[in-house]
């Protein structure tokens, strides 16, 4: 089946092989950098507001975005897990021109002046639009994080197979 319009003006579903593609987007959020998180949440909220189902799969440094506190130390963590979590900055850095931590402050200031939504605003909107958050269990295990360390908005804790099942039926799959 080809992608296009039916006689009534509605879009026909896309097919990949024999798999019908849903009006759905998945995002793997691997980065823990503020500018990349803003890009991911801008795309997620735009897609969700246009009627798409959206899932964000947080893995490795992307988990820093959904931690309740940035410095997350828990009793059962091993020394290296504690070191990774202590070294997670208290504020998300930006990918370029971080200026020893001044970059995120500058970016937030510019965004506010330009009347752009902050990461926190985009995350709140994403939940209102029912964007699904999945925390990677493998990454949580490596970093010594538990459900209690992450925000309550996390819909599910799952591994790569769950992400692949979501991605397999999605029209759009992004890695950020």
C-alpha cells in the first residue's frame, strides 16, 4: 500500500512490508543535554498535539531528565554507580558552548526573552497530551536507579524489546 490520500481526503495508512504503520512517533532520548531534551520534547508535543501517539524511551544519560533530583544516591548502589550519579550535574548541560555551566543559564534566559517554552513547560505539556514515558530498565540497573528515583510521570519501566515493539508500529522513530 502506498502512502497518500484516499478519495475522501483522509490519509491512507502506511505499510512497511505487511506491518501497518500507526500514526505514532517514538523517541529514544539517550542524551542528558538540555538543548537535545528541548528538541525531543518540542517534537513530542508537536506530534501529540497533532493527534499522534508519542512514546519517549529514556535511556542512559537521558534518565537525568526524569530524575527527581540530579544527584541521586541510593543505599544499594555500588561505588561506580554512586560516582556516575554524583557526576551527573545538578542542571542539564548544553551540547555546545556550555561555558563551564553558564551555557544553560544563557539559553534559558534567551528562550524566556524569545517567549519560548522551557524544558519544564514542555514536559508538563507532554504529560497533558498523554505522551508516554518509558524508563529503560537496563540503564536504570547499570546506574543503580529505581522507580523511587524517577519522576511520577514515568508510565512504564521496560527494556529494549518494549521499545522495539513500539518502534516497529511507528511511522516516525528518532534517536536523540
